[in-house]
């Protein structure tokens, strides 16, 4: 009789404990991370992978990642944001500017000659989006926002030693504002995501591209282009691109509270700044690849840089007018972006 009673107590205890055990099992989660960057790119190796590894470590292994670079889960780079929004994947890293005009207020940071240093400007971008456009990425759980290092020119057949050399040249631009800037300089702008550049350069669809140094080796631009043109270190950058690290809202909401804290600790201003810092630090490696190949690198003089700034100034005015038409206060947004960049300095 006693043995039977103990057996029943054991069964009851197991039944009562089952929900708790099931709850513990649900604390482990695997997240699908998707991006367009190549698996051997500096962004993937020095930014994405370390971020995922840090999350896994700080979660005690209870958060794990399935990592998919180079659009391995299908779709195109312009679809990545919607993949996170719709739950096709859990986390994406992408460029908002690939969907022209969809995230208009973030474009303030893509205007010509705005960025001065990727770490500091990434801080400014995060703060700007929190204070001036907190609803722009409301469809996802926003984890980080950042920019890359200074944009430079890379051309196949002829050097770009001045703004005048761009006239009539077919040049790839990454965003709506970058292509407007190229047009203001007399170039024929061709918008396309990063993965399309090697084929376009080799086939002559474009004659040059605007890229930061760090990404040059991953798309073999130093092998396809013989000439490179950069702005002096004390000049604001020709352009920069903005990037977003975003998570599906429902997936985030479904995390256990302590795992949410792990994700939160790897999000926000500090994470944004860190990503920008690492990305710009990789510029040196990309530049060295061009030097080692014997390519020609031209650094614009201060006077030449001022001519670029003068010619592209209209792009700012057009953006302000566009924001006003959309119901936003364009000048106030632009002034805020500039003030925040100045506030955060040069890293």
C-alpha cells in the first residue's frame, strides 16, 4: 500500500513538474540571421559573426544562431527588411537605402558630405532615429543602426581626379541620395545593391562605383578597377550608407525576459557605435588590397573637395523639400542630424 502511495505521489509530482520542465525547454531558442554580405567579407567576419557569438555566450548558449550570408535563404537584398518584418527570418542586417524612399528620414545621414567618422556618426544616427523618427522602423524590433567609413570612387578605365572627370561616366550609387549626388556632379547614376557590382563592372554596365574601402576586396573591386579616388582625412565623407540590424517583433516578444535582456544588451547606441567603428577600421585592409595590386590612388586636394561640396549642395535642398512634401519638417530634421553629428564628434 505504501509503495502504491509513493508511486502515485511520484506520478503526481511528475505531472505537476511537467509544465515547469516544458517552460525550461522553451527558454532555448535558435534565431535565423540573414544578410546579403558574402561569407568572406569583413562585415560578416568581423561584425556579424562576433555579434552572434557574443549573444550566444552571454545567453549561456540558450540563444543560438543559424547564420545565412549571401542571401542563402533566398530573395534579394531589397527584400531583407520585409523578411524580418514578416517572420521569414528572425534577424537581418541590411541597408534601408536599398528600398528608395521607404525610410525617408534616415536618409539625412546618406546626404553628401554629412559623415565625419563612422563610430561617432553611428551614435548620432541612433540618437536621431530615437528622437526624430522613432516610428520609421516600427514594424521590426530595432537592434542597431550604423554607417560605414567614407565613400570613395573606384573606376575601371580612367582616373577620377576632379569632379569634372565624372561627367558622362556611368557610376554605381548605393542609395537614392547617393545617386542624386552623382547626378549633381554630372555622372550617369546607376543604382544597385552591392552584390551586383562585380558583374556590372566587368560587363561595362558601370564604369565606376562609389564604395567604402572596407568592402572592396569582398566584391573584387581592386581587381576590376585600376583607379581609386578618396577625400582627405580632414574632409567630411563623400557619402555614407546607413545599415539596420533588425529583429522580427513577434520573435523578440516571445523571448523569455532574461533572454530579452541579452538581446537588449547587444542593441542600442553602444552596439551601433561599435559596428560603425569596426566597419571603418576595416577600410585600411581594403585600401591595402588596392595598393598591393599596384593600383593608382588619388587623394583630392582641399580645393577639389570643396568643388564636390559646392556642386552637390542642391541635394540637401531637394531632400528638405521632399521631407516637407511628406509632412515632415525637412530643415529641422537636417539641422538635427548635423547637430548630433557635431555633438558626437569624430569618435
